[in-house]
C-alpha cells in the first residue's frame, strides 16, 4: 500500500468506523441463529476429539464399505438361520437329512424317547428339543450307544430364549461299541436337547436314549 496523506488516513478511519457502526446496527436487529441439532453436536465433539479419524473414515473406499455391509448381512443371516434351527424341528430334520443322518422313532413330547442315528455326514448331531414335565421325575438320564467306528462326545444342553442352547453337563466320551451318558438333576419344566459330536470328525452311528425318572 502506498503512503497515505494525513487527510487520506483520516478519511479511511472515518469510513471504517462508519462501516463498523452499520454492521453493529444490523447485527443488533438480527435474530438468534438456530441451535445445532444433537446429531451435529455429537459429530462436532467427535471431530474436535479426533479429526484425523473422521477424515480417514470419510475417505474409506467404496469397496471397503460394501464389504463391511455384506459381512453384517451375512452375520444377520446366520443369526436368523440359527434361530430357525433352534425353534423349528422340521428345519433341523431337513438339515439332518441334507447332512446324511436318519432319525427314527422320535416322539415329542415324551417321557421316554429313543433316537436311532445313522449317517456319513458331518460328525456333529443335535437332537430335537424336548420339554420335561416336573411331575414326571426329578432327574433326566441320557445315554448313547456308539455303533460307529469313531469315539464320540455326548452332552446335555438346555434351551434358553436368551443365549440359545447352554450345555449343562460335562462331555462324556463314548468309545466305539460302548454305551455312555449321564444324569441331570432337577430338570423341572425345562426344554433340552442332546448333542453328540465325533472326536475325530467322522460319522456318527448309534442309539440315543433319554428318560425322565424319579430318584430317591
């Protein structure tokens, strides 16, 4: 800026003061700005706390976002499928048939039930759910006769609406040609299932029996 004369400097200062007075008058009559939304305030707090993280998130490539969305969808689909298998006997029967198992002689509900297993599919089996009646007995006995060539683990699980199936007994190892199982005290009116899986991942063949009894 070139050197100003005394008159020019005074004129410039007067113009600046006049402009400042006009701005102050306009601002005095202006309405209050609208408040920021809670969502914006939350975003602003995150931005001020770590601006680099939000910038990196915004620059994430589209394929990465799509992959994350697909993973969430598959997880939801798996949870829905597991819920259907837990709640639907026909769905479990269809899966058992697809995996090569054959289930014969299952009565539901029943105080004494026997399941004949045979198959060459996956080395894992979960029986259909069965519900005990407290008046029928204070103990639940289960046993598995292993007619296959692989050792198997057998256990009892209780169905819960929150959390699904929870194992309530220890794993019992049943060698080929042997029969093994356990007893669960005070089953009440709970809903249960028996789970069997091959020790080495082979096929499962045998007979599963569950009985609610009265003990001293």
